[in-house]
C-alpha cells in the first residue's frame, strides 16, 4: 500500500476588514482659513456646530439634530449667510454606528455665491425635523430620503414614499437591505410576499 503524499497546508486568509463606521470628515488643513460664514454661525449659535470639515474645496458643518432648525433658519436669514437655496437633501447609511444615518443638506447662496453642506447624524427611528418650513424645495428631497433610507422626518407636510410603491417593504438604500429584494425582508418565503401583492391587486380590481 502506497504512502499518501502529505496534504498541503490549509490556505490562510487575512481577517475580513471591519465595515467602515462612517466617513472621515477631515478637518481643514492649517493653511486653509475657515470662511466667515462658518465662524459667524459658530458664534451666533453656541453648540450649533460640533465639527467643521473641508474636503476637495467643499465645506461641511456637522450639526446636532436638536439644533438643525435653528441653524437652518440662521443660515437662510442672516445677511452674511443668505443660503436661500437648498439644492439637495441626501443621506448615507453606516450601520455599525449607533447614529447610523448621515443626513446631508446641500446649500447655496445666490447672493454671495458660496456653498455649504450641513450634516446631521441620526439613529434608527430618531426624529429629524423637516426643513421644508425653511426651504420648501426640500419637500420632495426629504420624501426621497424617507422612502429609500427610512429617515424619520417629523413635521413634513406630506411624508410618504415618492419612488417606491406605498406597500413596499423596507428601504432599498440601507446597507442591510437584502440583495434578493423585499421578499425576504419581512417574510421568510418570497412567494408569500408575491401572494400578498396579488391579493391586494385583486382587492383593488374588485
């Protein structure tokens, strides 16, 4: 009986990298001067800015959720700010972090031609006040963030889905949303979800 050749050593793999807990939000370099519209905001609303970030020419201020409306109103109304345009509201999802959502407001001043990003961090189901009373253009933008991320905007005049059907399960841009689709999100068997959809459609026809 022949001797079996020695088995090769088991392949070793480096440990999987931990998922990122959020963007770096780098502070401005020492050679870059913080603009006056940020320093005046910090002076006007103590505690309204917890961090100032600068990246590839763009300025971002991180604001506590409970200061959002106060900061937003000041940014719109103060003469040296005059951020009269909310061009976008978006979000990113960082599930390892307790405050998993970064809600980002992209602002522009037509008068002064300067830009600013305002960012708030929010936990699952944490109320985030709507800024539609400050910038009406945020209405549909907040609806999209609610639809795709499930951010809990409060005080919105018409908070409902805008892209997905009203009976859609879950929020597709969350990082823990199943790649297979909503059939496995709330029901074990995707067929059960399809049957439910069919029953609702038949009820509408009747």
